[in-house]
C-alpha cells in the first residue's frame, strides 16, 4: 500500500504543478483550487509513505519521478521543448530512481 500512496502523491503533485502555470500568478480561481487540493493530497500521501520508507529515499523517488513527469507535461501540454542537455539530465534522474528501486535495500522490498 505504501507504493500506492507514493504514486498518488506523485500524480497529485504533477497535477498541482501543471495547474500552477494556469493560475497566471494566482489570478485565476479554478486552477488555484486545483493547486491547493493537489498539493494537499500530495503531501498527505507523501507523509503516509514515510511510515515505512526513509525520508531520503521517499523524497528522491517523489521528486525524481515528478521531475520526469512534469517535463513530459510541459512538453506535451505547454509545448515547452527540451534540449539535449535537459533530456540527458532528466535521463540521469530517471536512472537514479531506477537504481534506488532496483538495487537499494533501504527501500524495503
């Protein structure tokens, strides 16, 4: 169940961050409501994962996967192109997430 909470936390954060751009500096109400609810759900679910996985690992997974997903949202939804160094950097972040999940005994598989 811990990974389900982590997944909900990541997806909620990605939705909130994506809506943050649409608030246009907190001047649009409904995107702002999505931001507040999204971050609230994200942090609540993130706190539940901390019951069983160390905070450093949880944060690495949450932020790493979130970065990759936000980059994809920016690319597809907002048409924000990524150059080669950005793609390589995001690839390295993804590689780090995979190393943690596949090889770390800290995660608690």
